[in-house]
């Protein structure tokens, strides 16, 4: 009889309080943050601790919790077994400091175990698992059943956007509406108008705020430098003998200049982290031979990627200017949005005719033209991650017009010599990417003609001599590309940064 009475008293008592296990003792926790929509206030319990040195036994079924253990990081671990959902909400309210209001039809038992999760996630998992919905206004969370939500009146809210396009945000929001919801946008004010249940509007408001973020911009300054190689430099420029630059620890794939005995990694592999390591795009045989001399391993037309600081860039450019036959081909500057491709071309567009052959006569007529880009083509696509690092897809390409080829139909088309590579590098604001290792022959075209007669249209070709020469190895050209990246800050960001430096 005593055991039965004691069991009933224990069941009644734990139904009023939240029990947490702390150093092997039971502690009382007040529930002043709880209320429901029936109008009755929750029971007030004095903040008086009761402890016992006796071992803790099992909690009876129907009690609110078996254990609630907060961690040092603010995460909680809970173990509910057949607990009344209102008692569970009380405990989460106490832990979070947020008022949780439950509707009159929020009832049932909860059995769930979670380890090291934020209280918001614990609340969301409990309510979703047992088919309840909630909405939050400030520090008040309102919990309702699905039936109550379906009978709730609809609400309309206007979401003005500062950066995102209203039409694009509307399409995303439509996927998250309830059956009763609808969305449209106003192009003039760049706003999205959503009509839906208040509980769902709360979720949509958070999503719209995440989508309406300013898109970072990246400023890219490029330098295309071309230098003529001597016979002794047929494998590339010896950076270590000619440029007194100190190699520093790499913050991205590699540093520049490329050190002797560097470790090589194929493009597409993981980032290399050792200072001076390089990526190569061709075979490793010629690359290793060049690396033994401490040079840019560009035999076979390979691209090599490295990083340098602003001071190292200035030193490199000054040293290059001291070489004979070195010139800066172009110095383009572009600004592109995050995750948007930008391209730079230093060269010409070649028009290629499209021919249409008449099957009956075999004659070919020009039906139109296609344009082919030639010269130096550099395509980049930057992505700014959460750490403000710039991860950039880089596609350098050299395209030159080769010899003409005549096909069976008598149509002649030019061939194109293409050397290109593709890689991904990670840079920080203000860092410079160096791309080197591309050699090409400096072809010479000698044109001689008879004065006056050589200038006559069509017939002048009979009095003109055109000779193309491919010089020996000492006339090879080495192309270097330097790209300096900067994150573009708007005026508000610049003012904040200036205030922080004072």
C-alpha cells in the first residue's frame, strides 16, 4: 500500500517539474516561462532544490523526461519516454528562455532521444515528428495542430528586396507554399507579395532574408607579359638565378617562383599545401627535368600555376623589364559578380565562312560566317566562400591560326593550334595568381613586292612574294599571365572598415 501511494505521489510530483540529472542528484526547475491558450496559468513552483543521496531509479511512464543534460557548448541532450508534449515544451521553454504557447488541441505523448543538438533543432524535430506546426514572433513561439492551422485565416506580407530579383525569389517561394498559399511579384518595386498561413509566412520570411543578400564582386587585374627566350632558356626562365624573391608559406595551391624539387600534382587533384608546390597540365617527364634546374617547367606547352604577393609581383615585373625583348602585351581589368564567368581576349576574331554545297552541281556557295576567337583567351569564374577566400576557376587558352587544309570538295579551311588548361585555385584578397610555362614559336612573315604593281587589286598577287619562316629555338616566346584579385566593398562596408581601423 505504501509503495502504491508513494508511486502515485511521485508521478504527480514529476508531472509539475522538470527533472535534470546533475552530479547524481535530482534538482527542481521552475516553469515560469510556460503558458497555454486555455487561459489557465501554469503552476508556480518555488526555486527550492531538493536532493537525495540515494541512487536514482527509473522515471515512471508518463513523466516528462528521463534526462535533460546541457553541454558546455550550449547544446542539449534529451531522452523523453512517453512524456506529455506539454511538459516537453515546458522544458524546452525553460532551457531556451523563450515563451512557448501551445494551442488547446496540442496534446499527446512524446518518445524521442536526441544527443548534443541546439534547443531550436530539438523543438523542430519534436513538433515535426508528431505533426505539429509553430510560428515565432520575437521571443514567443506559438504551437498549433495541423487541423488548427488549416482553419486559420490567411495573412499577406510584402517582402521588398534590395539585391535579389523578385521574379527569381518568387519562383523559389512558390515551392514552399501551402495548398492555400499564393505568391506574386511587383517588378516596379522589386518586391514579392506572399499570401499564406501565418505559420508558413514566418518560415518564408527567413528564407527570403537569406536569399536577399548582396552578391560579392571580384575585381581582377590581369597582366599578359611576353618575353623572348634565349637558346639556354629553352626549358623556361630560371627564376631562382634571375629573381631574388623569397618563397613564403602558401595559402593556396602553390607559391611562386616554383622551387627546386617541387612536388607535382595533376590538375583536378586536391590542393597542394607545401610552399612552392606546383600544378602541371602535361606529362611529368619534361616537368621533372625542368624542375631540377629550378625553372618554370613549361616544356611541351604546359601551364603552371603559382601565387605571389603584391611586392613580389612588382619585383617580378621589374626583373622581366630588364630582359631583352620583354613586353607587356595587355593589362586588362574586369569586375565580375560572384559565381559569374568573365573573359579577357587579347587577339583577333577570325571569320570562317560557312559553305553550302549544291548536290546537283557540286559547287559550294558561302551561306554565312562563324567567328572564332584567336590569341590569348582567359576565362575566370570566381566564387567567394564564407571565409572571404576567392576560389576561382581559371581557363587560360592560346589559339593561333595554323595552316590551311583543303578538303575533297575543294573547300579550304584554316586549322587552329590550341593550347589550353583548366584548373581551380584558392586565393585571398590582394593575392596574385601567376600562370606561366607556355612557349610558342615566334613565326616571321616576310612580304616583298614590286612597287606599284604589287598594290594592284587581285593582279598584285602576281607581283608579291610572301614567305613564312619558323625560326630556331632562340626565337621562342614565353607567355606569363599575372592575375591580382580583390574583393570589391561597397560604401557601407568601406565606412565600417575605416571606423574599425581608427
